[in-house]
C-alpha cells in the first residue's frame, strides 16, 4: 500500500520526525496522527523498518475515542519489539524498541504510554539516520525468522 505513495525526500521526512520528537504539535493525538502519515510517506530506504499501520479509518477511530496508547502501539509493528514499563524512580513510563541494525535498544520516556512510545519511535528512526545516513539503503538486513521476505524488516521478532 505505502509503496504506491510517493515518498517524501529524506531530509524533509526527518525534519517532520524531529517536529514530533520535540513535541511541537501540541498534543499526543496530533503527534500520532502526524506519525501515521509519515509512515505512509517514508523514504524508500526506511520502508524497510516502518510499515503501514492499521488502515487510516481504524487508526482514526482509535484517536477519536482517545485510545492513544493503543494507537501508539501501532507504530511499532511485528516483528519489532516494544516494551513499555513504569520507571521505578520516576512518575514516567519508559518504552524500549530493539532493532538488529543498531544492535542495541532505543528508549523513550513520557507521562503516558503513548508519549513514551512516540519518544522511542522517533529516537529509533533518527538514530538509524544519524548512524547510517544515506548509506542506510545499502545495509544488508539480517534475516528475521517467520517474516515474509518481501517486507525486509531488520528488527528482532518476539521470542
């Protein structure tokens, strides 16, 4: 589905991710909506690690009823791993995304699960760009068991 949509130029796409990361959209709801659109507009190289979430109507329905935590979880699709837990030393939540390309987890924090997931998700994608830049497309992706070959994701699956 997203392969039929013309991607944004990588620099513009990452500028928009930075807007989400900085919390400049005014609310978690607006940030989630923007993130869902950015997934569809992802540069071709990054379509290896982001996938379209629920269809737009289903995602919007989650936002309409205020289920931001469930909507945010849709940003991290299998086989990516996502862990959300309370930080024992603070009143915030922590989200952790792991990815075989980086060979380490990327964390985010927030007052809600949705905010923590958004923070981790944007940090993960920005970290990929910072570490691999334009060469990201040339990086061979590790095989992922139980994953359709055509998706080419590089994030570890559950298990």
